[in-house]
C-alpha cells in the first residue's frame, strides 16, 4: 500500500497549463501578468478591496505589522497554541509576542485572556484561525475597538472558513494567507496580504516594493527601507488555477472531515468545531481526546507510522520553546496539545484510505 501523506497539493492540467504559459511567455512586459490576475481573483474570492501577493505568509505578516507601526518595545498578543510563523515576525520588528491561553472548544485565542493581557505597549492582537477553526471575532473586535488596538487575522489555515457571511481573513484590520505546499490551496511557496483599508494597503505596497512609493517618478529611488517578499509570476500562475478551483478544493476538505467525523464518532474525542452561523474550511481534521481520557499521542503516531500513515502532532504551546518564557499558567494550552493529533487530509485521498485510517484509530482505542 502506498504511503498516506497528511497533506499534498491537488495539481491538475489547469495548474500545469498556466505554469507552462507563465514560464514560456511571462517575461519582459508580461512578467507581472499572472501576479495581477492572482491578486484580483483572490480578492474576489475573499470579498476584500486590496490584496498583495507575497512569497510567504510570514512575509505578509512581517510587512503588515511593520505598516501598523509595530516596533521595539511593543507587545503583540496571540494564542499560545500556534505555529511559530505567526509569532516570528513580531520578533523581527523587535517587539514581544505575548502568549495567552486558548479556548478549550475552538483551540483558538481566548478573548478574556486577551483583555487581561492588554498593556499600554499592546500594538496589535493576532487572531489565528487554527486548523480552520474560527476565532471569536465578535468579542475580539469589540475588545480591539474599546482599546483602540487593531485585530489582525492570520488566516493561513482558514481558506474556506466563513464567519457569519464574512470569509476568514477579510474581517480584521488585515489578513494574511499562506500558499505553502501543505495548505488548502498552494503555489509551492507563497502568501497574500489582504485588507479593506486603503491607507494600510498603500503602506504595505510601498514596503513590498523595496520602499518605493507608488507615485514616486524617480527611478530606483526608495522612499524608505522596505522588504522583498514578492511572489514570482510562475507561482502566481499556479495560484490562478488554484483560485479557479477553490470551491472544489474547499469541498474536498469538508468531504474528508465529514468522513472522519462520522467514522470516529464513537470515540471519546472532539473534532474541529463548526458553530452555528459559521463554516469551517477544515484545513486539517484534528482529533482532540477528551481531557479525562489517558492518551499516549506518541503511541498513536507510531501505530499510524507502522502502517505508512502520516499523522501530525497538534501544535506545542509556543511558550514551551527555548526562545520564549514558559507560561504554564496557560493551562488549557498546556493540557490540550498532548491530547491532539492531525489526521491525513490531502485532496486526492480515497475513501478506502480514510476507512483504513479510521479503523486503525478505533483499534488503537479498543486496545486501550
Ligand atoms: C503555514 C502557516 C504560516 C506560515 O506560512 P508561510 O507561507 O510558510 O510563511 C503562518 N501562519 C499559520 C497559521 C500557518 O498555518
């Protein structure tokens, strides 16, 4: 039996034909053509006014935070359970990430903990929609408004997630996306900065062009030190095809999640929630074993591996990492991580493969 990967892109003739066209003809006067198309198509999908394609989500977040004026001595609040990419750009700017606890049911940032962590140094709140699960945006936006602090969305994992009619990433001051090869839609490496705020857009546009302002007529005359996080035309061509197929890609993720939910419902676990009025893009189907149940996640991952199946550990609390300060007061984060496992969900996974995975997991629990 072939190895079952946890993620893998869905690449069709469409991606291949656009990429071939870009690499054949997309030079000289046409070297930005697919980039413009990609930004426009993504804007339309998301329902936002402005988009800038980048080489990564990390880069998009770095520029967005810089445009908000985050600098040395500032603090940015985000959830303890996260991938490092959401926190690293804060440190690039000399600011400090403040890790707060998550909610037990959504695994996303706890608004009450956010409010308690606000200081005069707080410059931004980052809402990361973990594994497709949506943050409590209404509460976060209210806290942001009351304290005059922008709420940002890292929506890298939330393609296809919709919060009361608004797509994840389109709700906060700005949103960032990743098109890394493991994500729901991919360009290999790549990302996107999106916003509805014209001023912020123009700031990031300048930053993204090595600090050269849009109206600047002098050639090779940067007005500020900027960044270099551009996407390439060939990657954008792949992105154009992926956006055309986005509904199919999202439906695929949801189909896979439904299968697991149905098959595993007898187990003492919860999976990614989908509260009323929302849709979950289910980037990564995740099983979270109930706190009262003793669970050896390493043993389950080993069992999966023995069957050539890729499982994945739930993110560690970032404050556990050696470069940060441990914050075991984040009790939910510190009790969740060892109970969670991400399950394989690449687009072309077959029902027989899903059934095999589910049977192995059920067998693992039955063995005790
Ligand atoms: C994947 C991911 C990133 C990093 O994306 P890159 O494109 O690799 O920089 C950032 N934030 C979250 C939540 C992610 O899942």
